[in-house]
């Protein structure tokens, strides 16, 4: 705009591309505590605060959780029970019962597995046979001597309990 309030238009053939912004350009990495090595009590510089720490994830992904028992989550027996549950399919729906969200809880204690689960509806045609099948298959997992299924109706099952993979399989995503 000029002094009179009129909008001025200028025609150009091309405009130079602006340089790409880089985080390194915005951070002063010239002096940090690491470089100083003697004075580590002072405040962090902006460069030190935002510079990627090289050792931040070193070894983190390779490290196994401490104190994991075979019966607990992440343990060999517990994961084998979960894998077995993922191999059992609802006969009316082409999705396994675990991804379907029918399994509410899994506990494994000294070779005794307790599965808390529900069904899609109390009138499900497999309401009588499904718990027995699960007990049979989970009882066959190495390290599990006895399996017990507790069938509950509260909270009721709804499609929101399904995993994203199950929703995708059923065309709900």
C-alpha cells in the first residue's frame, strides 16, 4: 500500500525459493557443557538442550525388561497363552477372539491359567462350547497345567473393544 491507501501491484516473472529452515541453523552449538568438560554446574545452552543426544537410545531397545517372570506379562508362558488365544476364532466372525476384544483378562500363576472373557451377546450360539474349547487349548500350552475360563457379561462387549486390525478385517475402518 502506498500513502494514499491504494494497493500497488507489481508483476514479476519469478520468485527465488526461500532457503529451507533447518533446526541446526536456529541452535547455537558453539559451546556446550560437553565441550567445556570442566564447568558442568552452569545452565545448559540452547544448543545443548536441543542437540540430539547420541546415547539417548543406545541399548534401550535391546534391553530386556527386568524382573519378568514366565507367568507374568511379557513372560514366555503368558505370551504363549496370548498366542493360543489369538489362534481361536469366533465361528461367525472371521477374527480371533483376542483381537475381537472378547478377552478381558489373562492370569497365569504356577501353571494355572485364568481367562476372563465375554461373548458378543449372551445369546451367542457358542456360549456353551467356546469356554470349553478355550480351556482345552490353553491347557495344552507348555507350562500350563490347568486352564479356567470365567465367562462374564459385565461390562458388555461392544465393537469399540476390537483392535484396529480386527476392525480393518471386518471393514469397519
